């Protein structure tokens, strides 16, 4: 279903995110018939560049980041004709009058802040002062949204001077991933899971986001961030919220976000002994983390594993184990929910018994897998064995399943539709920082050093202990 025609201004239009995600994503939505041809995309950045030069850059981005089967020459030409460019001085006056002149009446106006957070305030102010944004306009802000509670609060306050909360779309691209949204469908559109979705029946939950890439050219940024700020405070926290939240009364932006917020507020402080930080070493012809960061004494973590407790009636006693890291054995993200033993076994084959595990695979090969016990076939008596009820979206849904839109594509269309369900509200971000801050501050106070780990493994050995201690084990990363 096409969205309303829009004018989308991409600040930071020449940047990496615009080239990799925003422009290619918009092209795919155009190809899919969702972006109406009456829409326009206006790149805005510091560089003095002609419209033709910017269009050439967009064309190159599509050639590089859109798969060959989706590159239709006529459609690309048509898409490129919707693009224009304005050189803008975020902190001065240059270009703003021109931008104002480019805005049309009667279409949705959206402004994507794909720039350093230090510029968010200046952009919001100028959009307002130059009367470029109207009451229906939307702004989209990228992470990092602050680096602690104080900076996030200041940022929220700055944006709030010129925009209402209903106009602010804070991106966490994990919420745009198909399977992440499916989590809500699985939980709340089936009767099957919800009755047992609680500490009484769930032994523990593992959330894993493993990457094979290192920090490469992003070393300078990463050294100011680390895995805790870059991944846990946002992406893993959002996944945890979707698993742990109470059913919202409706699939409505504020109803969903209210429930997520309650989960974040229910998180216990994390004890020092329940966290393992790691940093990848050199290996396999690849550089180490400190080589990438260019600070030989860097204490920044590229890996983190932790045990988290959600202190409420539903979850008391069920730990959530989170881990994420770079340069690990495989690129795999999944949520695994391990259920408890049946209260009483009627079978003698205790050895054959395994726990039920529901695995929700985010990437690759999005899908779900439920491990169930059955009888081992054959005449050998009542012996038990475990088998997977495995579903891959691509297989189950045929072409529709194979054509899953990228998180950014979906989220940008949601901005135009005015649907904030998959965006973080200001209070949610602040609550997540309020939880993360004391953890980070404790490391800084202690001068905590991450453990080195070999690239291509599943992280530091100590992370294994985190679960062994509790009589559990991590699922394999593969
Ligand atoms: C980004 C982080 O938000 O998410 C990166 O800044 C990380 O460090 C990336 O690599 C992971 O996203 P995805 O979609 O590839 O899992």
C-alpha cells in the first residue's frame, strides 16, 4: 500500500548511512510501489555539490547496495529524478532559505538527522526558526541518542523545544527487523505461548547478537562507545523488552512503549560479577581491537556478556543472559527461551530428556525453531529424543518470505505513515541509560580492563563461567 507523497530531507545526505541504507532503501520502496512518484528526496550536507553530482552519488549507492535483481534501469532513472540537493550550514544560515523554497505544500515533510548528535539541536532550531517544519512535520534521529542519562536528557530537552514527542522518531534499527516484530505476533497472536511465558515455566532466556566484523574504520567512534553503549543499551535492551513486556492493550505506539518502559524500569542493577567484558585480539591475519582503535591502552569492550534480572511478578527468578560481540565465530542473532522440566516424569528414560527451547532467529535465515520431545522411533521401548519444529520464513512464506524489507526501509515508511510503534520514546531511552550508567561508571571508576579473546571464537572464556556457575550453558554460536 503506497504511503502519502512526501518530501524527505536527509541531513548528512552524503554520509555513510545515507549511501548504504537510506537511499538504497528508498529506492527499494519506490520499486515496490510504496513510495509514490510524487515524493521527493532532498539531500542536504555541508559539501558544495551540484544536484547532478549528488544524483550521481545516489546512483552509485544503488549500484553498490541494491542487489542486481532489483536494479531496474528505468525505475532507477525515475527514482533519481526525484532527488535534489542543497548545501547547508547546520550551524549557520547558509542554504536554509533555499531549502525553505524547495518545500511543497500538502505533502508530508520529514527530516532525517543522519548527522553527528552534536548537530541535532542546531538542525531542530533552524528548521523551526526558518519555518521549514510545520506542525505535521517529522524528524528522524539516529543513534547514538546521548552517551548517558544526562546527555540523553539534554538532547530530549533540545528537541522538545521545537518538536512535540509525536513528531520525533528515534531510530533503533533492530525494531525494524522482520523477526523482531514477529516476536510480538508470536506472543500476542497465538494462545499457545502466553500462558507459559513466565518464570514459573521459563528457566532462562538467552539473547545473542554475534558479529564477525570488527570495528575497522569506526575505531575512533567505538572507543567513545564500546559494546555496552553501541549494542546493549539499545538493540539488546529492545529485544529484552519485547520478550519480557506485558501484553499491551492494543498494537498502538504508546501502549507498546508504555509496556516496554515498565520492563526497563523493573531491571535490577547488574552486579559486577554478572558481567564479562571482552576485547578481540589479533589473529587470522586481522588486526586487534587496539590496532583499530589506535589507542594501545584502550579499555573499551568489543564484547559483553551479562546476566540481567527483570524484577516483577512475571519474571522473578528467570535470568536473562545477554551477549554481543564483534569478531566472533559467526554472524548470528537469536533469542532462545529455555523452558523448565515438566513437573513429573512418567518415563524412565531420564537421560533422553532435554528442555524445550524456543529459538527465534533474527539473522541469518530468519525463522523459529521449537525443540520438542518425541518418542525415538522403533521397537526399543519408550526412549525419548528431541526434534526441531523448524520454520524458516523464507520457506514458509515463499516469495513473500524471501523478500523481507530491510529494517531502514520499513522504518522510513513508518515515519511517513506517522506510526511511532517501532521507534523509541524519549522516556524509554532515558530509562535505558539510567540502567546502563551505573554499570559503565563502575568500570570507569575501577579502571576495569576487558579480557582479550581470540577472533573467530565465541568470546572470552570467562563468559562461559557466567552460565556454568548457574548450571547452564550458552548456545553455540555458529
Ligand atoms: C549498529 C552498531 O547500530 O548495529 C554496529 O553501531 C553494529 O556496531 C550494527 O555492527 C549491527 O546491526 P545489524 O543490523 O548488522 O545486526
